[in-house]
C-alpha cells in the first residue's frame, strides 16, 4: 500500500467533490456532513462518472439516471437497491494537514 495525497484538509467542505486518476484507479474524494470519503468515480448502475453527482442527505445522486447511493453503506436507495452493486470505497488517510488514500 502507498499513501497518495489528494487535498488539503482546509480545502474540504460539505458538498466538496474532486476526481483523480491514480495508479489506474478513478477516484472521487468527497465530503458530506463532516465525513470524508474516497469512492470509485464510477456509478454502479451504468458506469457514469459520479464526479458531477449531487451530494445530499448522506447520499450521492448520479446525474445520469438519478439513482442515489448511500454514503454510509454504499447501497442504492429505492427499488434497485437489491439489484445494483454498492459504491466501492477506498481507505481515507489523514496525514498532517493532508487527506489522501492508501492504494
Ligand atoms: S449510470 Fe448512474 S444512475 Fe445510471
């Protein structure tokens, strides 16, 4: 595993989202309700990038077809919750004033 710095902690805020390509991984760093997440920048529905998704009420809503994915458990909300894969989470790492990911 290696640490990759993604952003300064001071730059994050609720609703923050930024996409990165690192080591062949499409990553999305985001913050919601004070909690920081790194997820794959790919919607489990039909692979649209989630970077333009709306972060609201503990979920990220994909712009392509409007499915909301819960940021606490990764599951889709609504009728497709049992059929879609979950969001893929990566380990968030805090080092000093930086936030990053272990890959
Ligand atoms: S690709 Fe995201 S909701 Fe369809």
